[in-house]
C-alpha cells in the first residue's frame, strides 16, 4: 500500500518545466536594460503629454454667440439724389474729393445756363443785402446785370426786372428823394416862421396890455367926468386897434400850423408810396430768390454737409439720371459708427453688457483684413422680432486688428461673434466629458 500511495496518479497534471530553468528566463527579461531609444521614447512621450496638457491650459477657447450685425453711423453719410430726370451735363468733382457744405457737385440738364443762373443768384443776394441793410441808394451802382439764358426762371426775372426798374426810376430821377427834401425844408421853414409869428404875437400882446392899462385909466377918468366922452371913445378905439394885431397873429400862427400839418401829411403819403414801391421790389426779389433756389434744387447737385464725396455708381457726363436716383454720398470726416444686432432668445441669457465682440465684415475676408474689435454697450429689455436689440460700439473705429481700415458703405453688414465666456481649452474638454458622462 505505501508503495502505491507514493506513485503518481494517472489523472494528475502533466509534468512542467523545471522551476530553475523558468526562473532564469523571467529573470533575464526583468533584469535586461532597455535600449536607449526606448528610454528616450518614454521621456519624449511624457514631455509631449505634458505639453498637450499645458497647451489645453494655456489655449483659450472662448464661448461665442454669433449674430448678424448692421453697421450704422451716428453722423451717417448723406445721400445726394437727383430731383428730376435729365442728363448729367457737368461733373464738377472727382470721387474721394473733400467738399464743403453747399458746394456744387454736378449739373443736371436744364434750358438755362447753369453758370449764368449761379452768377445771377449771387447778384440777387447782393441786392437783398443792400435792401435789408437800408442801402437802397447803392442799388443803381450794384446794377442788375445782363442775363439772357435764365431758362425756367425767365418769367420771374422779368417780373422782378419791372419792379426793379420802376423803383430805380424814382431813385435815379430823384423824384422821391427830391420831393421829400423839399417837403422837409418847407416844414422846417414853416416851423421857423411859426417861431417868428409867436415872437410877434408876444410883442402885440405886450402892446395890447399897455393899451388896455391906459384904457382902464381913461375909463376911470371918464367915470369921474374928468375927460370928455369923445376922448374916452377915442381911447376905446385905440384899444381895439391894439387888439387887432394880436388876433391876426393868432390867426397866422393857426394857418402856419395847418400848413405844417398838410406838409407832414404829404410827407407821410410820400414815404408810404416809397415804402410800397420798396415793398413791391422786396417781394419780387424774394419771389425770384425762391424761384432760383427751387431751380438750383432741381438742376444743381450740392453737398448737404462737409466731408468726402463718393459716387454711388460709375458716373460720366451726358449720362441720363432718373428722379430720386442716388448720385453721390458725402461722408462727414467726424462720423462715428456703431453696430446694431438682434440677439436670439436662446442665447440672451449668456450675453451681458460689456462683453467683447469680434466683427467680421462681408466683403473683407478675415484672413486678409482681420476683424474689428467691438464692445456690447446696450441690450434692450423688451424683445422685438423674436430677439433683443443690441448695440455694439467700436472703440477703435473701423480699423481691423491688422491695422487696415474698413470703408463705410450704406447697408454694410458683418458677422458679430460675442465672447460670452473666455474659457480655457482644458475646461471645455472637461465640461464636454462631464456632459457626456451625465447622459
């Protein structure tokens, strides 16, 4: 039994390699020194992993809300429109030129000669200044000039010319001035005569007072029967004789006053007629000025403000223009710009006033021109058109991050990227990983 117990069973495990041989092979693997490429590869892999982690920390990956934006100007370029159909007969400026407010830009076809009308308009302003300044005497020297090609304003010119000629006829022939001088001199003479008559009257009154005193004495003597009645009657006749010059002087003074009043009335009537003639001239002048102004509005394109002028399209002389067609734009040199955008309801919670905005304009490739930095300055509290109106200021104006200017054009649009959160790349990865796990 013991011998059988010591024998291995037929169902036991197959014999394995001797333990000492197996341990030597494993020991060789464990104790073998790795090659240099393996050692440096592990080190390089570690540094690459560290660089990637550092990059995800250093690289910022902002959260953006992109919306379309419309560029607007506080002092927007003013359009110059044609007011009537016609040909562009004269182009007076080049595109990009600096112009002043009221400067002529172009002439549109008219039956009048544009140069004559513009010169005539200046002459009318000179005449107006003389009339307003009370210098009517200088009108003949100023003259009306010779204008034969006034076209549409010819009828108004003839009406004014008639009033002007009639007024100057009185002035040039001296009717009003001479007659007025005569009347003024006559009134002055009557006033001087009145002073003399008054002095004479005072002398007559003194003489009459003496005669009356003498009469009173003679009257008392007559009552006492000291003198004869015939002598008293002579004294009474003498008193009446002394009183008569006083009455005559009073009558003459009264007649003098009446003459003065008549002359003053005549002077007032003369001034009234002169004023009416002047009024007719001023009325005709203002009517003509208004007609000329309307003509200039229709046939002369002028700059509405100072600034730089731009053509709305390719312009050439003899080109036909249509009424209300935009011909020029005048951009003020001090224009300020801002953007208007509509924030979608789905993103309004992340957007706040003061956030940075990156503007990429249509027609100005971002890779070549760069972007225009902006700042969100206003968000409306009431939604409109499925969104909230927002205003974006441009602290650097229309200058891109590459230092290139963006030319303003009416209706120019841009893509506005609002930076709602300036997060790091590793934070974005962690956030996306966390969101994936939460699903």
